[in-house]
């Protein structure tokens, strides 16, 4: 079992920045890849960025490239999503996901990000 708790969401003006955090606990050793996803009402949840805890390999959705940075601090069992140059279309509930080597997925409760003036 893996437990995930996100934080850092909020209201920000267009062009602003936010950093989301995801603290993992439980069977952390089993995590193969971590990811940030987002979802708006009426649409499917979409991937924003992923990172492998051990190697630090990252991948980004086209919408996130050049603006968002995913990172991890293994000592703190924490993953981050630094979001810069935010746009109104980035407004969504952001979720942290952990996938284990046995292809089990765990999700956090989500944190709301609203980009509005």
C-alpha cells in the first residue's frame, strides 16, 4: 500500500507560479514511477508529467513542456510539480499518482489549482 497526500494548490493569477507537493508513505520501495495528472469537470484525467524515483527520468505532456518541472526529494519521500507561466487552461484538480512495479496505481486526494485574474 502507498499513501499519497498532495498540497500546494490555490488561486493564482495568469502568468504566476505554484508548486505542488506530494508526500508518499507506506511501501515506497515498490514505487516505479510517480506522476502528476489533472482533471477538469467533464473531461478525462490527463497526464501532466512523470518521474522515476530512482533514475530521475522525466516526461512531460506537450502542454507542460517549458513551463512545468517535476522533481523529487527521495530523502523526504516527496515529489513536486513546479508550475510557471500559468494559464487559465491550467485550471484543474491536480492529482499525484504512484505506480508500483506490479502495476498497481495509487492516487492522492487531489488539490485544486485555479488560474484566474
